[in-house]
């Protein structure tokens, strides 16, 4: 599974590329806002254009998703095209991120701007990452419209299921891939029993029909969920910096290091 960093923080991005563990970057409007605000709090002014260029160059030719902020198809197409023309020449690695359906209301049965924008931009040859996917059906349609990357939001499905069950939780808590059983059956969201179940089903549909899109497991919140996403066959997992660091930790590793350090034969350590 490819690992992307889910961040717009240049320091985090640089660090993970230096470690050689990431294959791309996803950003979203909330992540960009956090990064800009963090810099402002540290007294640094951010020139957004230059800042994004720096992110693109740090990614060294690996994909970077930049999300549109418009919500109407024509405007999303204009903005997507503008962002692509402005930033893709920097390092030839821009994906435009489009919500599968940017309507603000479930009752809106007329406006399906996301799918229109995906289709038009994909036909222009612009690589699209379709975001905010919560059902395999949305993934199927986004793939057919031409999205190269499909982003099911695993963690947010888990949040939704936990709320349904009135479970108190922290964002980083592990949610079992096979769901939580209540009254003899896993609690579900229209047949989806966990975020990982959503990822697994998106992967299965893409593979069964040879759709050619990659499934990017998004909204992953802890290392065990990353493991589950990899086992579910996700092509990509996008992870916050904290999760990447947590993947390197285990109490027995620290304990083992303490013991090895205690047992050092000085003559061996001093060999030149
Ligand atoms: C993916 O592209 C999104 O930026 C991200 O994974 C959302 O994660 P969250 O649900 O933890 O905010």
C-alpha cells in the first residue's frame, strides 16, 4: 500500500519525505487553514502560492491533491483547471480533489455538481481525486466518471456508527474492521459496518470490474486502522503525521533498546 501524508504542514511533509516513507500528499481546506494558522501563531506570514509551490517541490514528483473550494460545477471546473494550470507546471504532480457531491443538503435532488466537475476535468486530462466518499456506490460512479483516485473516509464512517450507538469516543480510538455487534448483528450504515468495510467494498468493486482507479483509504486515525486498510487491499492510505509516528512505536521496542544498551560490550562499540 502506498502511504500518503494527510497534511498541509510543510515541516511535517519535509520530515516524512526525508524518512523516505511517503509516496504522496493529500491536503484539504481544513488542513490548509490549520497550517496557515499555526504559522501565523508562530509569527510567520504565509504567501499561499509560494507555500503550495514549496509543498509540490518537496513531494519530488509524487502526487499532491489540492481541493477545490467552489461548490457549483461550472465554478469547480474553472477553479480546478486554474489550480492545475497554475501549480502542475511546478513539479507535474497535481491531482485536483473534487467532492463526489458538494450539495449541503440531503434533500437536494437536482444538483449533482461533483460528478459533472469530475467528468469534465477528467476529460481535459486532469487527474482527479474524488473525495468525501461514504458509500461503494459513490465510488463506483466517481470511477466511471473518470476519477483516478477514490477517497472513502473510513474514520468518519466509524464516528457516524459510534454516534448511532451512543458510544463515547476519541477520534483516534480503534474501531473494529468487522463492526460492533448489537442485538446479534453488526450496527451498520446501509450495510457498511465500519470504515474499513467501506474501503474493502470499494476495492472489491474496482477490482471486479477493472475500473482502473486507485482506492485511497482516507480519514485513517490510528496504526491498527492503517494495517486493516492495507489488509483490505487499499492501494493508498493517507495518514496524519501523528499516525505515521505512532506506527513506529511499541513498548517492547523501547524495552528491547534499554536492554541492548545495558548489555553493550564497550570493546565492540569502540571497534574502528
Ligand atoms: C483525505 O483526503 C482527508 O483529507 C482526510 O483523510 C480527512 O480525515 P479526517 O476525517 O480525520 O479529518
